[in-house]
C-alpha cells in the first residue's frame, strides 16, 4: 500500500504556500519538454482535492504555451514555479506539483522517471 503523507511546499520567497498529499517515495517525472527541461522541475500529479493553496492565489502569474491546457503558475516575486493546474486524463481537475518545492525536499525521496514531453 502506498503511504500518503501530507507535505507543505511553495515558492522561494514564501508568497505561495500550499499543502498537498503525496505518496511517500512515489514516482515523479523528469520531463524534457521546452518548459520542464529548462526549469528542471520534478513533477507529480494529484487530484485537485488533495491540494490546498494556503496562500498566494493572487501572487502567481499564469503562463500557457503549446496546447494551452496547463496553467503554469509561477510566483510573480521570485519566479519559482511550484505547481501548475490542469485537467487529468479522466477529465478531473489535476494539480502538478513540483516536488522540488516541497519543504525538506531531497532528490532521493522520490523515484525519478524520465518522460519524453518534448516529442508529445
Ligand atoms: Zn515567491
């Protein structure tokens, strides 16, 4: 059974803060697309119901590219992209968490899987 843990995260300057339920030691995606490849984000996807934005709703800037299906929300002060909003394959609201922005993040806490976003 996957162990779910509640973790806090956010941007660098503290304007954006959230709480999210993630699988301990779960899989995260290292994507090579034009966005993630540059930013180095490590992503995990959770249903929007498992995500709570504690503060910063008005501190983010929304950037969209490609098919314009994902809202890339970055902090307008420090520029860190700690999460994004989109719609999952099941049509439900989904949040992409950049696990690098979780408090106490270490790369070894997750199973990193490569994802070829560039070719999609
Ligand atoms: Zn910030």
